[in-house]
């Protein structure tokens, strides 16, 4: 049923609206004030301060012509508008438009706009203003929102940014300009790859070389001696800073013609493989065409090596030696190729010494070194080809002795006593427990050894003059405390050997073996305890998307302690088996013991023949005009 009162009320409201709309204006008491005329490019009767922006992306001669023509054209263009005043022509030459970086003139123009000195900007096209959609749109909007709005007129597209209907057209044109830059970038990438694959590597200007008519590198006799002097001085033992100072004093010029050398400029010469006659392509690449930031190529892009591409100034072996020295200088190593030594007998048979200042050895080198003395445990076959099982350990119990079969030696790790000897691997550092370093006492100079086949790690006392020695403790108030030992040069290799995660912390208990003044701790890396950050403990439970809550059995500080799964089924190893984990000291003769044996040299397969000491010295003396000091020669 229709409610008559509501119907009547609605009719009255409509009538009031009609009366209000049709109300007559009292012209005697009304005044209309028009808005000031909006600036439009097509209005020539409005006084405007005009700026012109021109840009060319490269600095070659053809682009210079375009650059000058743009400037001349717009000077005449402004003159033909009598009410326009040319503020300035802002021009960037040889600058890309995909980024605002290094576009000094463009940024100066925007700054002048903010200062209220410009009313309108004229540019040839959207691509000249910016090839980045975000930069183009955001900058145009910023200018329009200034207290004194500034419009941008794009001549080729006939777009004026202060017009309400310009936004869609401008967005479309800016996108097209950016995509055009993207297409050119991909085209250049394809062209470069075709050139490299076709045997035409790029050979830019280089110290020590000139280019012939075909673009090939030929030795420049005036610069050859500078390159050779740099390599020879570095191989002789001079630092890059000392070499730079010597070259500056001699007045030698860089490939750019500078006479002031720096350590970095010397390193650049030492790092360039073209000096030994080789060419390595695609050392860097630009992943983002918008910011043009180069990144070192670490396998992200294909590379090619052209050996013996041209005549080298130094030998390839000298170049390789220099690279080894450069790679390991930050670890304090001064050797060209440190020796990888493996113990060939005694308690540490098959153990390989770890050089704490050398990053050149790989996991395969350690495995091969150990295998050269102690082949990996493989399944043996008898004469008929059948597998031979591991020999059983026979235990003889004398009359009156207690039979210990079924008994276990409880793991010391379960008690976690502060007096327990252990080693910790964490954050590229190694640290022995207090119990270990106090057993060593004043003999706190130690060496690390590893046996990857048996998954064992050893720490033995060493002479302070040993090349592989590190200090494991510090003396404070007459008491030795454990000291963190940097493992930046080799720790990743050890983690790889043990199959560990570099984000975790590992702790392994060890056993001490001593004889007279010599000591060694042996650690079984299969018995490593792991300390995990709580944030790494949550995960997904199969098909169920709910997060699984992990309740740790043990917590150490801010980390959760994890132990090998085998530990959960026993208290430790069987009593009699425990005696065979490491060779008993009592069964070792003095000859077999050999804890301090230096070890035999293992060839890693890399043999280089560096220029001889006398030849290096003779050439350097000749170039420097004086003899080499005895101090440098004896270092």
C-alpha cells in the first residue's frame, strides 16, 4: 500500500529544488570575475620566459652536427615569437636519456624552474626530454605542480604538458621512447655477441700497444718498457703503491697521458690479460639499460678467450703469477704458488696442510693430495672378483677382566662442559676452546690440517716461522685465552669439503695426542654439532600449508643446538670400537709419530715458469737507473 505522506513529502522536495534552480539573479548586486587566461603554447600574445632543452646521446662527429643544428634551430624558433624571451639553451652532449644521472644541464634547468625563472620548456621530442617513462611523467608533473607552473612543449608530438588532455598522449609517447631505447640496447647486445662469436674481439686503446690500419694490436716501443717494468717490479716484490710512486718519479705516462700514477692504475695494468697476448671478452655487462650500471661478469653472460691473439709484452706465466699475487695479497700472502703439502706417514698420514693466506686451492686439490698418499676407501675385490667385507675387530678378554661389550663411552658433548676441547667454525672464522689453547700453553702457534677422505680436521703446534702458522690464543694477566682466527682465504673450501652450510655455526669435540713437547688435536667432522638461528627452524609440512612449530631440545644463546641423528639412538660409541677411532699413541714408534713432519709436496697440476730473479733485477735496475737495494732483494 502506498504511503501518501511520503509521496507528498517527496513532491515538496522536488518543488523546492525547481524554485532554487530557477531563481533570478539580482544584477544590481552581482559581479562576475573571469579567471586569468591560461598559458597555452599557441598563444603568442602572452609574455613567457622560454628555455630550450637539447640532447644527443653520443659524442661522435655526426651527433655533434645534430647537437649544433638543434641549438641554432631553436634560437631562430624563439625569435619568431615576439612575446617570448629566451632564458637559456640547456644542452647535454653525449649523455643517455634513460637516466637523470650525469645530465648536468637538464638538472640545472629543473633547478631554474623551481626558482621561478622559467615559464615554459621547449624540446624537440619526448625521447630528447627522457627515455625513461617514470622520469618523464614524474618530472612533467613536478613542474606542473610548482607554485609557478612550468609547461613542457614537445614539438614533434605537438604535446603541451599543461593541457588537460595531454596526459594520455604523453604517457604513450614516453612508453614508446623507453621501448625504443630497450630495442636499441638488445640490438647492440646481439651485435656484440655476433662480433665476439665471429672472432672479432674489441681491442680498445691500451698502454703498451697501438693499433694498425686493420685495428690489430701492435706493440708500441715507447710504452712497452713501462708495462714490463710494472710486471717485473711486482713479481720482484714491490707493492703497487711503490710501483706507482716510481713511475710518477720517472715521468712515465698512463694510456690516458697522465703522469700521476696511483695504486689502482698499476693494478689495472697488472689485471689486463692483453699484455700477455690474450683477449678475454665480456668482462663486464650492463643488466639494466635504464641505469647503465656495469656489473662484473661472473658467468651471467657468455665469454670467449682468444689466446695468442697478438704479441704479448710479458709471458703468460708472468701474467698468471701476477694474478696469484694480486688475488692473495689481501690475505697477507707473498708467495706466487704456495706449496700444498700432504703428510706421508705417522699419525697424520693423509692430512694436508692448510695455507691460511691462500685462496687458490680448490676442494679437488685437497682430495687429490690426500689420495696421493692415502687412497679413498673403496670396495676391495678378491682374486675372484667378489667384494671383501671390512675386517672384524676381535677383542680378547683376559681372565678376571670385565667384559665391556654392550657398554658405551658417553659422548662428552652431552655434558657440554667448559673444560671440553672443541673447535668452532663460524662467520669465516675458526676458534679453539679454552681447554685447547691452555693445553698448548705458550706454544700457541698452530697449523691446520685436513683429511677430506676421512672427514677429519687437525690442529698441531707449529714453529712460529712456519708459513702456515697462525696464533690461536692471546696472553692476558698470565692466562691464555682463545683467539678468533680469520679463515677468509680458505673457510669456504673447508665448508665445501665437509658438506656444510656457510650460514650455520659448527662445533666439534676433539681428542688430544701429545708426545714430549709436541701436541695435536684431532677432530672427527662427522660428529659436528650445528647451531641454527631460530628464524631458520620453521618450515612447511608437505601438503599442509600450516607452519610447523619446532621445539628445540637444546638452546645455546640465540641459536638452536642440533646434533647428528645417530646420537639420538645411543649415549656414545661402543667401548671397544671407541679405541679404534684414532690410532693409539702407544702403538706409534718415534719415527712413525712425526707430528711435526713437514710433509711432501703435492703437485696441483699448475706449473708456471716465472722470469728469473736475476733477469727481473737486471731489467728493473736498468729502468730505474740505479741498483736495487739489498733490503728489497733480501725480502
